[in-house]
């Protein structure tokens, strides 16, 4: 008899871990990976991520359909309804399967104190199925799925049409991007993996299955990396034989990009756990990298490098299409703390740069204060740095991402299929 969990049961437990315990999607999935059938993994991930992406709309519908509000003691029932309504309205799941599996969760996985809600849950889901068109029209505002502080931030920075496009892409399932080693032909790997080349060495896969089952993974021919995340390292301008300090380097995608070109990379990160993952990745990729465990604010290199890459801790709002849990875990106050940390890191990095050295600062964020405001403030207080503007020739196909200042801001809708939102600036020590 199999000890694997039914796919809906696994989805229920994973959703609870994310929303009730603050786990990431990856962490919650990994914690139950030994109890999940590989054949169910794709469905479970799709169900959970879609539920989290649509949480605002789902909760409005649930509140509309329930006579009495489901409080904290009935949160497990709300989770069941969230998963059931997601299947009915936002996935191609037969109604009988969505309803029956949800009622089954109430019967077998919830405490006896909540069993009395079995019939109401059945009735609610059948009514949702019956009234789906009216409900989607009444609660079709996709802004409901985004926290007010984030919408306020985006509305202040971008015009309405851009925000609408950003939201639409963030609600879609993100494809998988992989970076092919520079000496290999991306076109060959696109053919082998049934993907397509989207830029230089990036191959995009719409459906991937388990990553380490893909051809070339164990041979170290490629690594997972969103197309936007490839830009900071590529804009450094470093070449074979140059030295690079990669700060906040783990898990190592940008490190691998540089090391694969023959650049002498020193990867610095304060997290021993994340550095272990970086070292494992470099071993799989057969790339030589010096690894140092250190807080960036305390780090003093023995020899000053030609290039520095600072991929600073940030709000990660540019990655919500792949990590929608961020929408429910991040708060305004946290962003303020991150802005302060970024500022301190930039000041320290400037102090360890030699004349003529190049610094690329990047954040996977779409917030004004973490990007343009952060760099404008830096250049006001530190006259030893100047912008080395990013040119259109360096970003063929993404010229529209270049700001008037010569910095770069990618947005989720900038390419077909989406990309992460990154702010990138390039600075020179004078």
C-alpha cells in the first residue's frame, strides 16, 4: 500500500505551511517531497501557486458565499474552499472532482469539530460551479490579489496600463529559464529539451517536470536562472582573466555565469546553508570559484577586484510571478529596513573599490526606493562613483528596459511569457 499523499491532501498541507506558517512554496514542497508522487508534483504546484496568486479574489468569493464569516478557528475550512474554488474557476478540473475531493478533505483531514461544515462546503462549491460566470464578473478585478501597499507603490511609479500588464503576467504560471554554458550551442539544447532560445544563452521551457531529470543537468551543462537574472553579470563587461567579487552570491547563478567565462570569481555570502548550495552547484557545473562566508558589511578583500557584483537583499517584488507567496509575506516596514541595508552595503562596497573598478548593483525589485532612489542618494553622498550608463547595443531586444538615467528596470511583461523585474545600475570608481 502506498504511503504517498493524495494530490489534494498534499496541496492542502502545503497551502497551510505557506499561509499559516510562513513557508516558501519551495520549502513547503520540499518538506513533503517524500510523500508526493512524482506524477502528482506538477498538478500540486500548479494548484497551490494558482490559489496563492488568486487569493484576494478567492477570499472575496468565499465571504460572499458564506452567511457567517469563517474565522481563525475555521481557517482550515477556508483553505479547503480556496483550493476547491481555484479548481472550479481557474483550472481545467471537472466540477465533480473539485467538489468531491474538497468534501473528502473535510471528512478525513479536518478535526471532528469542523465536520459539521461538510455539507455547507459541498453546497458552496456546487453554487460556485453553477454561478461561475457571474462570480468571475463580480469578482474579476485582479488587483484584489495584490496587497494595498504594493499597488500604491506601483501606481505611483508606473502608469495604469503598465500596472495592468504587470499584474496580468504575475498571475500566470511562469516558464522555466535555464542558462546554457557559453561554449555550448543554446539552439542545440533548445531542441534537446523542447524549449526555445529567448536571448543569447537562455533557453525557456514551458513545461519541465523534475529539473534534475532533464538531459544535461547531471553533466553540468546548464543551470536554472530567469532571463532577467542573467543581465547583471552580463553587463559587468568582465572577460577571461579578470577578477570579480560576487557579493550576496548564493545560490550562484550569476557566479556561474562569470566563472564559465574564465573570470576569477570570489563568491561571498553570509549564509552557510546557501553557500553550501552554491558549492554544490559549482561542483555539478565543474566551475572553480573561491567561496567566503562573510557578512558583506564586514568583508574586506585581500586584493581589490576589477569588478564587483552586488545582488543586494531586497523586497523581491520582481519575482512574484514565480514566488507569489511574497505577496502575503512582505510588508512595507520590511522594505524600509531593506533599503537601509542596501544603502549601508553600497557605502561599504564603495570603500573597498579601487580606482577604475566597476560595480554592478542589482535588486529583483520594482520598488522606486530600492532602485532609482537608492542610486540617486548614493551618488549624491559619494562623489567617488559615477554611472557607467547601459547602452542599447548591450541590450538588443530589451532596449525599452533602459531608463533615461542609463540604469535598467525590467518588468514582468517586457517579453512574451514574462520575466522577473530587476533594477540594475553600473557604476565606476573615479
